[in-house]
DNA sequence: CCCTGGTCCCAACTT
DNA sequence: GGGACCAGGG
């Protein structure tokens, strides 16, 4: 068949080995996505496998969407049923929304509802989690200075990713701190259970627990999914691994695709052993290596391979490319971060122009280690009048006004969601202050009610001053009215559907009527199209088996499974908040905005920020209308909001993309800028003490370099500001630079290579007063100009002022490493062993304490002399005499002191 | 109870 | 550059 001819022998083998476990070790750019999509197409077209029995799991919605589109192109007209291509998290949410109640256990007290999460659980994001930890710590009287909620949450997440429950964490804790954390973990879990909430980690964990504990549920999914594909297998963590094992059942039709050199998520619990030990897990496994790279030039591939070859923990492979030679790897050393960014902007501007002239579609990306680096690049792009796209950073759903409204929706869906309730109870202010809330929280604790329950109780028993009670009543009424809207539309639909002749066997059964509604709402009046997917649907592309379960137009295989569905404890009783059928989330939002005066109050503020917030809220209503058009329920809308990831807003059409190295995984660009190659930044200072962590940084570097198709440029700033206003600090070139073979490198920027005529700046929408013309770059100076506070007011676009490279900063190292020769020399002089030179940017402070009499340097106060020292280790405080600022007492751990 | 402004402390990657 | 927290005035 035609499409198989487009594959090389290894790829073809990977596609055609459909039965039994297969591990595809796919090097960067070796056509991994092609293999996965062709394999799916092959299963459907050649093997006659039903599409809906194929399940492919990816890490991001972006990857899932791309795969779905490509499969669709290959097998388009064949069937209305689609393979299920979904992220791990979305998949688990769907499984849990369907079957989580199979894990409920009967309450010990008769008459009380069963214990455990219900279908209308809410998903807690990181800020919700923080709030829970904080409130628990406050309740237990724990000092949040010594043990920050952040740390606690990090450790809880770590435990979850390694599938340890609080008892297990407690048992293996070796210090009082970990014991405390284990205790907090236990309390944290209780709070989430009380709120009927799950955090991100729980989505995976609970799905695994469900499949392990409920045999009939597991059977259902095992029958349903016969072919399993796992993308980015090197980044799976323990729960994901277990999920894979559960879903693989006895059939072992698992196809795992990955590259151990691209494992970059160990901090999220990814266990590289999963891929290294696949053959032990499945002794009958077939291993296929894809080693031809179709993406990059030989130079790029060689450079990247040379870097990653320094890692010890890897299988090793020989990537090769037919694209001989190529442009050398560029290297530019900028005096500081601003210039680094301006250089990139200048180079990209030139590239865009030239590529367009050649008739190509230019695409360039700037990659960085930390998202905060994006600011400088954004400013530079704006100065050059270049349109760019930023992936990550602050997402739409993290904006406060959006979170407010989403929290309202969550409370409406599930009033026991205490965290969301606390967020909205006085937003906008309605006279429910701290005092009132404290009373309510006390009442909740005392009665065992949720906060929402406590509100009702306080009103009933008149436990608060009249004024507070009145405010509370208003709030309670608002939520109840909104819930009535949901319930109202639910009841109405139920009525209609029962009346409208359901199938004879189902007559009169509430449960069946509900199923009928589900079918109705999911097919949205187009029964034939019930399983169709919308390529633009973000969040859970083509993941629609939840809908097809009960809808018409589903292949017969699922029908017999229906009878095996675990009994649903909630069906039959009146649902507290049932997965809501076709309720109009947009109308609900409009109702909320209207009743809370939210927009009106913003209008009265009459500031640009307020109007931008109003715009955002309109956007949210639009999103809700789209959701309504897809016939989604309220919880589907909320799942969407919870599960869209930063990486998902990558737009393949953008000419310039700025993003973190992590977000770049899986993408490719003709031109790549890899920025901030400095010790302490990349590799990041938090990784520099642990060899395994350094290896992960190196893999990250490898991922970044292998994104480049034609040209790769590495950059570094000699001085970098770590915080907005502090003095810049001298940097040391990243060790990864040393690992690039010198003959492959070419230094850029010291010659007048970028003289151009197109550097129009300060025009158009982004024109700003005081912005320096990049025309200055055409000066003799190899450096870009600074935006100097002292002079900026006199600068105008087009001003002929020439740039002056700024004199070395006071923190200059004795000898700046500002040329490639210097760097080579620097590294050569140290042989293989890398040691931090005299004025390091990231010398770990507090490793050995500073002693009285010692000279130190502080980023803000400059040089000083240690006067006295109190305490040791974490709590050590030192008093320093600064000539200009006098005596300062500093916590050594935080003060960022360097020896001077 | 609410709002404001000042101060302090912190800043990795993400589903 | 900004979020969290607090003090103090309305």
C-alpha cells in the first residue's frame, strides 16, 4: 500500500510489527510521529482494527492534536469512529468521570452517603493545592517560615509520583521534617476528599487505583482498548507506567516510543528506568531503533551528539543524517542579556527577510532555560517591530478575573469545594470579611460540615451579626440560584426525554433516561456524527469515547460492555450535582457576571487594566459558547480549563516563537537560538550539585540543539541581571559550550556582519518613546546599545546616537571571557575537570559559612566585612559591615553573599 | 470591613 | 519584577 513506501526499513518494521510489545527507540528527528501515525493507519486499513479500540497517549494536548490530524489525513474517509488520542491526564479524567464511583465504600453510619469521590469532583490546580496546604499548616500551628507550603507541596507531589501514601512516607522518613510532611500529606488528602477534589497527580493515581481495585472496570477498558501506543515513553513516571501495565492487560500489545537522551522530566517523577528496562518488563519485546535523522544538518547533529555523549546513563546510539555539512554552529557572546536579545532579534529579522526572498516559509525559535528570560527577548522583538509568539508563562486561565469566574463555576458544580468557595465568597467585596470567615471555618471544623454547609448552619442558627448574616444570605442565594438553573435545565431535559418515547426496555427508568440525555447532548442532534471530533477542540482532541459509550452510531463491541458497567450508585437518587447535560455554561457565566456586578465594577474603575480584564471575561464567555456548541457539559468545560497546558498554545504558523527548552520538545525550526549558556542558568544552579541532575540538563541541551534544522546559534551574556534592579553579575560560560567540538563553532557578532537596511524600529504599534534605534548596531561597535536610564529620555527612534559599550561593571571578573579563544583557553587550562573560577555567578552560598573578618560581596550593598556570625547551617545569620550602608544582619542562606 | 502603600522575600522546568 | 503580608487610615 502506498503510504508504507514512504518509510525506511526500520520505520516500516516499526509500523508493521503490530502484535506484542514493541519499543521504538526513536532518535531526535527520526520520524517518530510519522511512525506512530502510520502505525495507527496501518492497524485500521491493513489489519481491519476498529479505530476506537486503539489508544494513543501523549504528554501534551498539542502532540495529541497533531497526531490526530495526521491520522485523519491518512485514513480520513474510512470510518466515523476515531482512534483515541489523548494526553495521560485527559484520559484519566474521562475514566474517572465515568467510573470513579466504583471506588466508593459504604458509610459505617447507616443512612449516610457512601465515602469517596463522586463523578462531579473538581480538579485542584497548583494554587488551589497551595491554599489547602497553607490552611492545614495554619490549623496545625506549623510555622510556614521553616517549612514553606511550597516545599511541603513539592514533597507531597514527589511522594505521589513515586506512589507512596502518607504512611509509607512516614515509615521511610529519617528526620522530623519528613515526618511532619507525612502528617501534612495525610491531612492534605483528607481535605481534598472532603472537598471532593483531585489534584493533577491524583488524576493518574486514582485512575490506576480504580483499574487495580475494580475488576469489572478494568475488564471494560481491557476489552475496549486492544492496541496501546505510548509517546515520549522516556518521560513516563511510575503512575503512568502502572496505567500502561493495567491497560496492556494480558495482551501486551504495547508500543512504546521514546528516546532516553530526551528524558527531561525526572523532576516530575519521570523514571528513565521505564525505558531502559522495557525489555525486562516485557521479555518478548521487540526493539527497533530509528537512527536516521531527517531534520538537521550534519554539523548540528554532530554538535548535539558530542554534547550528550558526555552522559553516562544512556543506551547510546548513532544518529546520522544525509544532510552533509551545513552552516556552522553560531556562537555569540553578548555583553549582557539585553544585547543577547537584540542580537537574536537582529539576526532573526535578517533571516526572515532573506528566507522570504528565497520563497521559503521562515520559522525561528528562541529557546531559554527559564521563562523569565522571555521578557528581554520580547522587548527586543518589539523594538524591531517583529511579531512573535510566546509559549508558556502566564496562561489565560491563571488571570485573576478568569480564576474568579472559574471558581464560581466550580462552586456551582460542587459547593464543597472550599478553596474555590473561599476565593469567591467576598469577590467582588460584599461585606464578608475575615472575622466572618474565621467564624465559619471554626463552625465547619466543629460540626464536620464543609464551609458551604457551615454557611447554611450559621444562617439557620443566627450565629453572626445581622449585617454579616445578610451578606451571607445574599451570597448563598446567588449560588443556589445558579445551581437551580443547572438543576432546572436538567429536570426539564429529563422530563422531555422520558416523555419522548425512550426505547421500550428503558421505559420509566431514570437511569436510562439519563443515558438518553447523555446521548442526546453529546450528539447534539446529529446522531450520525456522535463520535466525530473537532480538530480545533483543545484539551482532549478526539477523545470522545465517553460520549460514544451511550450514543447511537457506536460499533456493537461496546454494547455488550455496557451491561458490564459497574452499577452507578448515584443514578436513581437525585444527583447533588450530576454531570450536567447540555447546560449552557455561557448563560451561567453571564448570569454570574450580571448578579455579581463584576463587569460593572470594573467599568467604574475606568483604568486600562480594568478594561483589559473585561476583555478577558468576554473571551471567557466566548470560550463557554464554543463549549456549548460542542455540546459540552459544565464539568467538561472545567476539565478543559484545568488541563490546558502552557505548551498547548504553540502556534505552528508563527514566524517567531519564544519558549522554554522544555516546551520545545517535539518541535522543529529552521533557525534555533539557544540562549543563556551560562553556568548557573544553563545548567541551572539548582542542578549543579547532583551529577544525575547535570545529566538531565545536558539532555535538555541536546533536546534544544536537535530542534534546529538548518542553523543553530548559541548565545551567552557576560553580565546578567538576576533580578530586575540588582547589579548585573559576571557569568561563566556553560560547560555545554566546551562540549561542542571547536571546529563546528563559528563566532558571530564581532564583525560587521549584520549591517542591514531593514532595521525599521520604533514604528507601528510598538513604537515607544525613548526606545533606541537598532540602527546603532551598524556602528563600529560589535555590541548593541543599552537602554540607559540616564540617557534614554533624549533618545528617539532614528536618533543617530552611537552606542557605547558600557564599561565593565564593578563586579567584572579579573579577566572577562568574552571571546571564543578565551573560553577555549579557559576550559583547556582546566582540562576535563570544570572548576568554578574566582568570581562565580552561582557559587552555592552557605556551603561553608562566612567567618568574621572575611570580605564578602552583596548584590545590593556591595563589598563589606563580616562582623559576627550567629548559628550554623540553615539558620546561620551573619552581620556585615558595609562601608556605605552600615551594619546589616543577613540570613546567610538568602543573602546571596559571595566572597570578595 | 476595605483599601492603600510600603516592605520583605523570592524567582526552574509542567500535566 | 512581583506576590504576600502588614500597618494604618477611611
